[in-house]
C-alpha cells in the first residue's frame, strides 16, 4: 500500500496529466509540451475514454477539449466532478476552438478551473498550469 505522503511526493516529482482531445495533432503537441516538463501524460480521444482513464489513473491535472465525440467536454467535466470524493478537486483546463459567447461561463460553471481558446499558446498554457500550483 502506498502511503499518502509517498503519493503526494510522487505527484510533485512525477505529476500526471490527462489530455482529452480528439484532434491528433493537438493531442500530440500537448503531450510533448507536458512531457518536456517532466509530466507523465495519458491520452484520450473522446470524453468517454477520458472518464475511464481518469478513473483508472487519477491524474493530477486534466486538459479537456470542449468539442469531442461520444461525450463533449462539458459532459466529461460534469461527470468527472461527480466521480470525485469529498475534498478531491483535480484541476481541469478546458480548451476549445469554438470560443462562442457563453462558452467560458458554461465551462467554468460545469467545473473547469481554467478556460483557454485555441490555437493553444504554450506560454499561456504554462501560466495557466502554474496558476493552478504546478511547476512548469
């Protein structure tokens, strides 16, 4: 059994991020950006796969596209928040190419912590991740 202290240290030294993105190019770009900073990255191509991976791997951070097949990003965030136990609150960064009126508010109300528009600016992503308490 892993101790809570060991688990916390591991999360700091080897943080995990789940990237849920249906665009292969964007998913690869995000994966590489996080891996260059020492993160271990899990990938999902749709919202249902993202929920399954989140249940299995308990990532330290989730980056989710809002426009995905099977389950869209808003439903994915909503379902993920229902899975969390008391006191758990995994930071979620929502990304979208469809930055329409009300989308940011809907994403934040659903439970994401940060909202970013595509195309993703990696410096902006770094600032967002740092604002959530992660080393970049």
